[in-house]
C-alpha cells in the first residue's frame, strides 16, 4: 500500500463528519486537501465550519485550502478546481462528499427539498468530477471516490418511504458507474464507498435522532476505508461499490470495536441499502 503523501485531494463539503474525517486521515500522510463548502459560519445546530476543518487538516500534518463556494454553482466549482491545481500543482483525487438528506415520504416532501437533494447530491457530484477530469488525466494514481450506496432495486429497499432521498443517492452512484466506464482507459478509478452501519454525525443526529448514536460507528471507519481505497493503484479496481468494513477486512483489520460509539456489535443499526455482514 502506498501513502497519500504529497497527493492533492479536492472534496465537496468536508466541514464536519465523515468528510472531515477522510480529510484528516489523508492529512496524516502529508496530503494537500482543498475543501469546497458553503459553511463559512457556524450552523446553529451543526458544529464545524470549513475553517475549523482546515485547521484540523493542518494540525494533522497536511496542507489545507478552504474554499467557500456552492457545489451547485458551475463557476464556483470550476474556479475551485483551478485554484486547487494552481496552488498544489495538480489534482490527484476527487471526493464527492457533499450530500443533502431528507427522509420525508413522497406525498409529503416539498419539491424544493427534492430539487435541493438532486442539485447537491447528483448534480454536484457530477459537476465536481467532470471539472476535475483534465487534471486527473495528468495525475499519478488518480481516483474519484463518491460517498454513495450500492444500487439496489428490489422493492424492500424502498419500503422505508424515502424515495426522494433514494433517487438522489442512487444518482450519485450512477456517477460512479458512468465515470468508471468512461475513464477506465485513462487509468482513472471511480468508486463509491458506503457504511454498513449508521455513522454518528451531527447531521444524522439532527435528522434521525440522538438515540441512534449508541447504535452507530464513528466517522473514522469511513475515513480508514477511504484511505485504503485511495492508496491502492487506480487500475486495480473501478466501478466498485465498497462497504466500509469489507474494505477494512480485506486490508487485514478484523477488530472494529474501536469504531463503536457504545453497546455491542450486534446492536449496531444497519444503514440504508446494506445487508448484514
């Protein structure tokens, strides 16, 4: 396994939670991490800003480039990618982390919320990825990693009643499928990563509830799994939908107790779209 030393990542979001954890893990190798996000000021209910994440990256040993911008804005994304490449000499890795979540059933969800999820999740992932392609073609071991689930079409995966969210997340997954096909000949890997269990983040606590924390794992399991994927040769795997604990098992990590918030392994809550191990 190689390292991410000297590699340049550009990530959508990343001011907190899983995205920040992935950024900090990369920074421990001495990576450069550019974050494009809107969170310049603290959210009333969610801790962390793009600047606190940048500080954490630099404290971990990396170089940070916080860019305040909207992942839905074409010009902002183009400027962010160009600025990242100019400052760090290129772009090696794209991490599509930014995502909006709303679990309201179909008959009740406002179309404004539906459109927001499509714009951030689906369009944002496509926009950042396609903008970075020219730079990825020049990189050594280039990767696109999207935080999205395996596409499951059996009816049982829709019974929870959050069709709008499912459509938005599956659209992110289609970005992985399509880019893998388009960019395989260029040696650019495009993969997705998803957690087997719920992950304890402030956003999930706000949407699903505080009670979920003791049945969840920490964001670090996703960070370590992402690291394992991004340090492998880009020609080794593309178009894959990885599950965090399977990635770690393949890397020889069998004790996952350090990622638990509390309780027993059997009490962990499965995330959407995944089966038990």
